[in-house]
C-alpha cells in the first residue's frame, strides 16, 4: 500500500528497469506559452511541430529526454474482438512512434494500460457464462495477436488494471488527502470537480457542471466522477478502506501512467472520443495528486474511422464494424497501413472498398517500380538514355520534402505524395522507348532511389521485400480491373503503371 502522501508502490523499481531513473524525475518547464496556460517543456527539441490538444495548435515537440521519451497509450477494454476503428488509431500512432524513433532520434518508452475489469467485461462474461477474468484474458491475447498481425510494435510494457489495484487504492487515498475527493456512506469515492475550479477543462474548455448523472446519486455534485465503485452483487471486487469495490475507469490510467513516469509525461495518445471526459479527468486526477501545474505535455488524438456515406464512426455499439481478422483475409497489413497514411492522423477517415483498393494500387505501384529499377540495374530492362541530373535533383528534393512533411505534425499524406512523385519521375525514365538496346546505363542513381524508397516504407512499417507476392497480386488486380472495364488512371502514378503491367498479363 501507499501512504496518502503519494509515493507509488513499486514505481522506483519499474522506472529503473525501463531506464527512467530512480527518482520521480519531474522536468521543469522552460516557459509558459499562450493558450490554456500551457508550459512549454525544457529538454530535447525533436524538430517536430505537433498539434497539441492542450493548446489546440501546433507546438514544438520538446521531450524530457531523447534517450527515454515517455509515452502513455490508452489500451483496450478487453471484452470483444478489436475492429478496424481500433486498428486505425493504433496503426496511426505506431507510424508516429516509428517516425519519432527512426527519423527524429527519440527512444520511446511506451506504456499501455489494459482495462481488464469493467462493466462491459462483467456483462459480456455473464452472457457467455464465463468468469470476467477468463474473458479478459481471452480477449487480451486476441488483441495482442491482432496488433502483431498489423505489424504494430508492442509497447515497452503492458500493465493490467487488476494487477495494480493496491497502487490504484493508494492513488485515490492521495487525492482524498489533498482535499479533491470524498467517500460516501455507500462505499463509493468521487472526485470533487468543484475543487478544481477553473483549472478543469484544459482539453475541451468545459467547466464543471451536470453531465447527465441521476439526481438520486450519492455524489455531492452531478459532474463528480467515480474513483472507486462500491461492489454490486455478483461482481468482482477488491477490499479497500471504503469497502469492497473496484476502480473507476479514469483513475486506472492515471495510476498506471504515474507508476512508471511519475509527475510528468511527454506524450499521451488516444482516439478523439477519449479527450472528454477520459483524458480531461486524467489530467485533473494527476495534477492534484502530484501537485504539479502540468501533467501530460502533449495530448495526441486520432480521428475516427467512419463508414463511408455515413456520419458515424465504426463501433461495436452501432454494429457497423469489421473485425481486424476479417479485414486481413482480403488485404495485407501493409495495405491497411498505407490506407491510414493517406490522411492526417487527426482527421476522420472514410472506410470503403475503393479507398482500400487505392492504397493497394499505390503499394503495388511502388513495388513494381522497385522491381523494374532493379531489372534496369541488372541490365535486364532496356530504355532510352537516363537524365541522371534530373533524377539526382528529384531524389534530393524528395528527401527534403519528406523530412519537412514528417516534421509538420507527422504529415504522412504529404510524405507519401512526395515519394510517389519520385516514383512517377523514375518510371518516366524507365519507360522511355529505345531502339538501341545495350547503350550506356545509369545504375547508381536508380540504386540510390530504390534504397531511399525502401528505407522510407520500412521507416513507417511497410515492407516492399515480398516482391513476388506483391507482383502476383498486382497481375491479378490489374487483369481484373481491365476485364471489368474499371477506370485505370484515377491516380496519376498509376497511368504508366497499368499500361506496362497489362502487357505482362498477356491480355
């Protein structure tokens, strides 16, 4: 157990194991910026401008240490299969994590909380006539398998709620001791939002007020939220100073994050639907517990995955979802990753077969170019004289454009467009007709272009290595489009691509 003064049990050992040092390690802010009283951190300037939900603008991304950049990710509530809406958020943040690591030199220490006790878990367990623990274990493993299938890097550490109940109880005690929470005769504990005053609402700008809670509740104020819920009949529970019960949702993430990172956190991520009330309440809890002015320097939120033609997100409650496993029966994880990169991570994205097909075409175009360029380098592809100077200049321009795009709030659409434009210019050179095979060749420039393209895709977690598999799919896709009369040139990079590939299909 932890004293009410707030030293989390087990925190020093875990922090040391992750290379974060033994002390609580608060990082002092360098300056106070305008808007929401945000304190610009001191530390390592990554060179990235990132949209920060705390300020509602792009801020310089400055982390406490390049060697140990702290990142907390809200994980799943494990009561069912994950779907593409979940996958889109996790893939987008995986891409950002890879970019920060491989392009901007950050060693990310990522912690993900697993919510393995929740109303949804309890309800689903009853429906399936299994224990909540068995159900949670089943779907936690299922979630991890889905993430691996999508090529998402695992966090540095997963932490389950049920394995940190003593720490959660101690965290609640600390908030009570500081006068920001209260227990009731029914055995519930609530956060007193009125005690925060105008400090509440740092993400969404709302003041404490009614949010639809029943008037017969044992809360002092309708907007107060639960830190500890008294046990109900037939529910799992733990003993606490306030009686048997289980933790509220918001306190779980605050405790787990603080257990590892202490009073300061570089990056916090999640879907946009988590900004309020979940992340807002996390900020309130952590800032009063740690007695700090700013917990969580940067909040990154991903947009929803929408079903095309409908103004609704893909979700289980709306029964309009596609599971990750079902999607991967017809498309590769690389295709889905490129699909996610075609829009800003912050924007909503429409899911449709056409959008996925477009991503597939772009991936196949990149793979085909690499294959053709390698054939040219081996002397197996004849073409006219190469404009080397033009290609060297184009390669240099592309490198600069990609780096600038990634530094601008991880602008993956801009980066992909720049790379595909480079491929377009390379293809124009390779497809130049020659009547004199065996003339002078320029393998060095194409070798450099291929190396850069492969490096770019590898950086964001996409592999071009399975050339034969991609090319087999390329032939089948192209032939199918040709036979059904589908338009072949909606995307500029594919104009030359389709014409040349149809000849290899012998149609």
